[in-house]
C-alpha cells in the first residue's frame, strides 16, 4: 500500500497525536505535583482530552482508525485502542496490518476477542482466525449459525492466494421463473443490499448457477418479464481453487465489479468483488516491495528491536554467504593483487556494473513470465536480444571503464583487461539473467523472489573471477 | 501488471502462435516450390489459416487481443494487427502497453488512426493523444462534437497522476425535484447504462452537485418520493487537481465503486470509477518494479537492441559513477592493501552487508512515508530504533565476519578490525537509511525513486573507507 494517504486522514492523525500529547503533558504534571487540589483540576482536564479524542475516533471510518493505530507507537496505540467503542473492534481489526493486529490482540482478553469476532461475517472471521488464540476460535465457532459455520469452514479450507480465500458470501440469489416485478418487491423489503451488489445470482433449487441479473438491467426491464428471459447467460466465473491472481487479471481486463464463484458441479459457493480483488493486489504489491528490500515480512513501524532484527535476519544471512564466496574468489588471486594492487581498487567496478545490468535483464524476464508472455519461440529470441544488448553495453561501458583504468594507472594493458572483463561479465549477467528466472519457473518456484539475490551473487563472484583471472594471465 | 495471466488468455495466445506458425510454414513452402498447381493449393491452405485466426481474434475481448499483440515479435504482431477488424482498433490501442502501442501506430496510416480514435470517448482519446501524430490529432479534434471537444480539452489539461487525468465523463445526471418514478422511466428509455453506474449524480441547473442517488437505493425507494428526499447528501468527492494516489487510497479504504469529481465551485466535472483507479494502481506498481530493477521505462519485450540499450543507459551510468567513487576510495589505501593483501578479499563483505542492511531500513522508511505514518515524534523514535537494530546486528554479524577473518587469516587483530568495521558500517547504513528518504521528501522528491542507489553508494564507499581506514590505523 505505497500510496500517499488522503490529506483528511492525515489531518485526523495529527489531531489524535495532538490530543494524546496534551493528555500526556497533564499526566506528567500529575506525577510531579501531587497536591490534592491541583490534582482534581488536572484530572478533569486530562479526562476532557480523552473524551474529545473518543468523540473524534467515533466519527472516523474504521479504515482511518486503523491507519491511526498503525502510525502510533505501542503505548499511545493501546491507549487509543481502549477508547474505541467495543462494537467497532471487529471491523478495525480487519483493517489493520498483520503486525499491528498482533499487538492489539495481545492486549485484549478472551471475552473481548470473541465479541469482536462475532460482529463479522464468516469470510471476515476466516481472515482473523490465524491470529486468534485457540480458545477464542472455539468460542466463536460455537456461537455461529450452522450456515455460517459451513461458510467459515469453506473459507478456511482454501490456501491463501486462492479465489476461495478471497471470496465472500454476500450474494442475493433469485430463481429464473419469477417475474422481475417480484424480484423488485423482494429487494424493496431488504433494509439494505450488500456492498457491491451490481448483480443478482440466478440459481435453481440445488444452487446451480444459471445466470446473472445485473441490477442495471433489472431497472430497465419490463416488470412483467421473467428473470430467466432477461438474465445474462454468458459470463465469467471462477472456481475456489483457482489462483487469486487469475481473478485480479480478469477483473482488471474485463472491468468486473462482482463475479460468481462456483464449484466443479456448477453450484454457486461465493462471490468475488472488485474490492476483495483490489485489497489482494495492494497486499501482493506490498509484499513484493518488502521482499525486494530484503524484509521477510511486514514490520510494525514501532516493532521491538529484537523483532525487527529477526525479520531482517534471513536476507542478511543469505547475503553474508554470497559475500563469503566472493571473498574466497578474491582470496584465490591474492598473489596477483599483491603484485598489482590497482586490481583491488578496480575490481568492484566490474562486479557492480555486472550486477546492475543483470538485474535489468531479470526485471524484464520476470515481468514477461508473470504476464505469461513466453511462447515456445520467445525464450530463444529474448536470450539473443539480451546477449546483443550486453555486447553493445560491454563495448560502450567497457571502453569507459578501460579509459578510467588507463587514466588512473597509465597502463594500456590494464585498460584492455578491464574492458574485456567488463564485456565478459555483462555477457555472463545477460545469460544468467535469462536463465535464472526460467529455471526457477521450471522448478515451480516464484521467479520474482530471490532471483535478484542470485544474479548479484553470480555477477559478484563471476566478475571478480573474470577480472582477476584475466589480470593474472596477462598482467602479472 | 505482474500477475499471472488467466489460463484462458494464455490458451488463446498459444492457439494464435500455432496458427501463425502453420501459416508461415506454408509461406516458406510457397517460396521454395513455386509450381503453379501446388501454389494454388497451398495458397488456399494458407488463407484458410489466416481466416481461422481472424475468426479467433473476433471472439476475443479487446484486452485479450492486446495481450496477444504484446506477446508476439514485431513481424507476427503486425500480421495479427492487420487481421483485427478496423472498428476494434481504438479499444485495442487503449489496452496495449505504451511501448507496443508505438509499434502499432507506426504501422497505421492517418485515415486508419483517425477512424480508430473516433470510436473512443473523449477521456480515452486523451490517453492516446500523446502517441498520435499531430495531423491525426487535428483531424480527430475537428470531428468531435463541441461537448466532446470541451471534455477532451479538460481531460488533457490535467497532468498525469492527477484525478483529472484519470476521470471519465460517463455519468447520468438527475434533478433533485423529480420523482423516483420519473427517474426509473428515464432509465428504462436508455439502451444501456454506462459501465460502473452504481449511482446517479443529482445536480441543479448550473451543474452544482447536490447529492448522490445509489442505484440500489433507487430500487428500494418509494416510486412516489422525490429524488431530493432519498439521495445521499454526505459523500466523498474529489477535485481534478488532486493527486490520483489520494483517490486510490480512498477507493481502497472506503470500498467505493464510483465517485464524483467537482471543481472549486462545486460543479460536477467528471466521475472516477474503481476500474480507472485499479488501472492506475497497476500502472504505478509496474513502474515501481521497473525503476527498482533499473529500467527507466516500460520496454517492449521485443524492442530493438538499440532501444533497449537506451532504456537501460541512465541507471548504468549513475552506477558507474558511484563505482568510480568507491574505486577511488580504495585507491587511497593501496599502500595498506599492498602490505596486507587479505584486506582486498575481505572489504567487499563489509560493503555488501552494509548495503543490504541500509536497503532494509530504506524500505521501511519509504513505506512509512508513503503511508503518511510520520508524525512529529516518530522520526526521532524510528532513528533510535534503526540505530539499535544496527548495533545489535553489528554485534551479531560483526562477530560472524570477524570469526571468518580469523579462520581464514589466523589473525585476531584482523578479526577485530573486521568486526568493528562491520558495526560502524551498519550504523552508517541505519543513519543514512533514515536520513536519505526524509531529506528527499523535504526537498520535494519522491523518496521511492533513487534512494536505494544512494544508500548503496554510501555504504559501498563508506564501508571501504571505514574498513581500510581502521586497518591502516591498527594493522599496517
């Protein structure tokens, strides 16, 4: 979710911080001067700030309260959380990030948690369950109706990132053999339609999906007509087992607002909405940005030092191993470096530019793979293109670094070795930049994760080896 | 748009490639054996494949045709493009990526381009204009109605990434003083409502927006009631000058489907829909991924080598400069390296882990900035946290690398220098990792772009300087 917050949300945040600070100021005074009279006055002022804060929170949308909770350090966060009306706990827990949700749940007792979960729909409860204590889950489960229990079971049975995990159950179902007029009368009896009801789902007795009835079509249809005559019979449907990314593509390309989810027998089991899909896109984007930056997981901005260290552990360890390998490659050529110490100063240039160029190739290939743009022929064609690009780059940038080496050390032979090493390392970067993501894909791994670390490891160690190797052959 | 394509789109792509290949096979035979009889037979077979291909393309959604065009090398792409029915050119040009659109437009004559543009709405034409030749734009402009001309001018007057550039003009307007029944009758007379019409816009004579009338509310309202009684009076509105990212946040958080855009006098000037917003999110995400990978611009998968080299130029040049600086830092200490050559092998470890750790900090801070989570106090608090994390990491990873140095070179003093250098470089990475994005933000630059290059430059040169400097002081 890397977008600027709307200015109004940020204004609310500043107001909250302001009230909290005034509240804390009073509390500090209270601590210092415990005279009985003053005490009373200040206690009132202090409570007044909290009352004002509570009022402000009540006016805010759940998403805005979530944003404020995420932006506050733990102490202030819990103070604000206690001021939120208990019947809003559920919706706000849904909105906050996983890391912040943990801190809030840790602060609540079993009764509060059960009450919060009970305010939610089955598909929403399913999103919370992984973070809830076992006891709470059991209590919530027993409090549900048998239909909701079934839905909760269904929603939890699908792995993350499948359509089944993203869908909801808020659909209005109608029969094909009733008149449009009857449907309109039925809708008028409802207090409110579920969010994102742009269409009704036409099912038979056994819940088999027969068609869709867009609300807009309902408006313009003859009231006497039967639903079966005016419904849409051709439409896109999804299965719960399908990859949720398929659904995001379809929503984006075909401009859908909601779509039915059916099982293998054609029975309607749920509904996808554009907002489920948008949340999924933003979360996926967020975790891509985090992993590209070397963070394993979303991190609470105010997480403890120890927690942050653990979150960043894995990537640093992997990089340390690749750095050790590169170091040992250099170690092999210590004898050459001792004789021509300029090599030590020049070698990071070869490694660095190789890594940069390899990452450019990887970005292209990973993107093409994700978009499914690889046909039988294109892999070879792309490899040829990337190799040509790297040859041209090698000649251009190789000349530049060769010239740099010459200017610094007044040696044409050193410049030539520098240029050749650059050319060869860019070539290595191009070949591996195409090969690594394709191999990862073939062995069923996500090429977006980790291929950047791998190419950098290859161009580092490879670059040192090529440059120092050439230098040992021709210069020492 | 880094998502897996739906399997059905990919199946279509494979079918297209298959037909193209059979077509090419026949063409090759034709070239080789120009006997008159065989010629005729093969010519028919050949035309049959193209006819089949044309039929397939006609059944596909414009977005799917766009995807196929993007996935084909230039020759095949233009062959397919010629087979597409002319009256679909406009919508397909809208769907393809900028880089591919260029190749298609270069292949069309003025008459075709004008015809294609004329099929589109004003806000869609505005998206194409930057890619169209001047003559075509003039012709299209004269062919528009005066209202459409006004809309086109409006849409083009707002900078990219503003609400005005993303909005469309497909809204249904009603008056507050008519009965719901009248509105229903009016809607029934329309052939079709615009996409994403989840609400009508209630305006007065001078186009001032007075309220919103959700379609769902229209369905459940008393037909005798006046629009003014049932309309929603509190709603989120946007201005055309506003940052489009504000709108994406609001759509995501408040689950909107459409929203009004009003000017400073409160007049309705356009409409935002969830799909405009979703396209904007996916494009922004795409360009973030490209720039993180060191590509300046979207690149056609089958772009010419020369074009690709130019697209990758800027980042390689910047990195070359930082690499030269790092090289000169090492140059200062050549004397020390000549005396203790192990330094050359160990120094990339310090620089590499520093860069990695700095990038982790930057990712956290850039994310918090984008989410607007910085309050007056949090900058100091975050700096303290990042410094603590780096100290703890410095002790842990410093010990590991110190031990590595000892095991390799049997020198406790070398190990100690290694450990201290690691600690100091991680500290530098933490301080600069917080400072760089905050400074960029203060000076009005986007901290998401370029801060990763800057931190790596600092931790490279800084790491070499710290390590070699300490070694010079204590070891040489």
